[in-house]
C-alpha cells in the first residue's frame, strides 16, 4: 500500500501563490470583457479563453459568472477603502482631506479603469445578498467622505451645505472621469485634481472668520 503523499510547506506555498495568481488573471480578464461587451453578453467560455484555460479548469477557480462580478466589485471596494483610510488618517485640514479623496479616486480610476467601469455599470446585476455586501462597503466609504464635510462645517472652515449631497456631488464628478480620463491626456492627474478640488472647496469655503468648535 502506498503511503500518504506529504507536501512540504514550500510546495503548499508555491501552489497557493499559483492559485492566487491564476485567479487574479481571471478576474482581470473578466473585468476587461465585462467592460468592453457587457456582463450579460460575456460567457464563461470567453473568460476561460482569455486566460488560456479550459472551461473545466476555470470552474475550479470560480463557481459562476456572478461570482466573478462579485469578486471584481468586492476587491475594488476593499482596496479603495484601505487606500483612503491610510491616506486620510494623518490629515487634519478638511481642505487637504477633500483634495486627497479626489486625488485618490482619479489615480484609482487610471489604475483600475476596467474594474471601476464594471462596478459603476454592472454591480446592480448582483443577487440581493451579494449586492448588500457591496452596498454596505460602499456606504462605509461614502460615510468617510461625508464626515469630512461635516467636520469642515462644524469647525467653521466650510459654510453649511448638506454633507450627504456634497459627498455625492464629489463622487459623481470624480467617478464620471472613468469614462473620459486619460493618463496620457493633455492634463495630468495632479492638474485635474487641482481643478476638481478648487471647484468643490471654493464653492463651500467659509469666507468669514472660522467659528470656534463648540
């Protein structure tokens, strides 16, 4: 009788790394296909062909097409939340934090163009349970930005505007850039960030002497 086959930690680690790399390739390829031809029109076989896998091997990594869409959306929301929290943590000025949010979003668009476009267009195709997971994470990030406006108003830096509407306006302006932003275009990301920041901050800046925090 043959004994059980033992795998060294190095072998297991190598297998896990290969598994994650292959899954990443699948998610990236699917994001590109979903963006170019739509979620509903893209087949699992097309995704498999894009990464040179058989359809059977593809199902070893992904259960179904909805799971692919969920992975795209889930990874996106996780990453942008981590980036935002890390970048905003040390900043005290609400103006600088608003600018950092815009800068982060525009940089994120350039580096995740297909995934972000898919998220904006296709996330509503998720089943209710998966949609609520993504919606909850999105709401958490939206709350971070809303709180910046609230703090700025409370500190007298910004005049009063509805914080929720201000946050949605910032997202709307920044997210729409996913459809036209070109990293090699006439203006740099920094220049576009300056323009967007000036539009928002100057529009709500309190021109009077800031009130003391109560």
